[in-house]
């Protein structure tokens, strides 16, 4: 992974309007989660149909903590693949399943034509559903994501993504250990790493440069989380060890009673953040959509992306 010429790119864009002249030379992907109700699933599918017009490299479908959404994840992934006709990446974790059970699920995805997987260790929920238990490997299961990657690729030639943590996983002992483990996952055969969300472009850029320095030459894709709801964002940040800057908390304070204004502020923050990454040579983005399309779509538009296909849902209507 050869670093771009950051200073030259930064100088090129410094005196231009923030979003002027972007050629749309970015690749994007999106994450959704299985819905609990038919109404929520219909809303999620409408969001995917809208985002699919931008020609994403894939849409990933999450896998609940402890495998709690295993069957719904399979149903959601296969439905998106069949109805939206967009590449789908299925999440798989090491939690709560033997190797045979995990590979049986991988076989189901493969048989449905889903050849992309996001391979994760996973988190252990407690009885209340909170992710505050230390990881415990199933007695007959995979003990870590690197082992899972190896097992998946021995089974089928999946395209595999793994996770990365620019601000360190909450359980990591130090940044060097975190980075060494990322290299182990990629050396096991993963195609790319997708980062946990973050709100400091400098944190990502430092992490990317350190990755290159230890010999990582596969893409590290920044995961972008638009702020739809401040309290939920705080909760998610606490769970994954992401730093939520005081200025974001202050900026969104008082906007809960003004949802449209909150969306405009969020779009502004998200767009500027993504544009900073673009100026530093980033050309791949992964958006955590929370099953909504507008903020991710708006950011992609400002990064120069335009629809490459019709919305199949609108055509059917």
C-alpha cells in the first residue's frame, strides 16, 4: 500500500471550494443491520435501494452479538442480494458457535451466491444485552478473527474484510499489539480492513501511516458514522473505544427537538470530515448507515459520486 503524496494533494485542494471539482473517483460500501419488524425491514430495503444506485462495492449485513441475529442476518443478506442486485458481504463472528456451525453458516451464504464475508471475533453480550463481558471462545470454536479468516478461506475463496481500530480496541494492551494483530489477520488472507468509526481524521491518518511502516500493504478503509442521534452515538462510542470529541457533543446539544436541523448539522460535519480524508488521499469509504440512506448518500454526492444505475424500487413502482 504505497502512501499517496499527501502534501501535494493537500496543497492542490487548499485554495479550492471545499467540494468543487471532485471527480467521483471514490469507492464506497455501506453497512446495514437486520430489522426486527416487517415495517423496519421495508424501510431498510428502501435505504439500500437508494444507496445501490451509487454502485457500491458491497453492502454488508451485521451479525448480532453472540450470533443473536444469525438467521435474520442470512435472510436479510439473501433478500438484498436477490431484490436489490448489489454485492452483499455477510458478517460472521467467532461467538457462541463451534467451527462446524460457523462453517455451515458460511456454506449457506456461499450457496446463496454471497461470496463476501466480514470476519470478526465478535462481542459477548450479558443477560441484559450489553457488550461488557470478556470474550470467551466456544470450546470447539474459533478463538480469534485470524483463525476465522483462515477457516473461511480453506472452505471457499471468499472476499474477506476484517476490522481495524485506529484508536485501539478496548481490550488491546497497547497500540503496537493492536497493529500487529491487524497484520496477522491480513496475512491470514483477508483482502482489506474496515475501521471502527472515529471522529478524528488525524487518528486515522496516523494509524494508516503506522500500518504502512510495519509492512501492511492492503487497503485500510475508514468507517464513517454519521451522527443521527447523539445519545446513541455516545453509547456506541463507549462500547467500541472511539473518542467522541467535546466539540461534537456541544455542537449537537439542544438539537434533539429539531430533527431536521440536526440532520443538516450532521450532514455538514460528516461531509467536512470525509472531505478532509479525501484531501489526504483516501479513496475508499465505508458508511455505517444505521439503516438510513440520506446522510450517507449526501456525503457520497459531495465526494463526487453520481448514480450509475436506476433505483429498482422506483422502477417497480
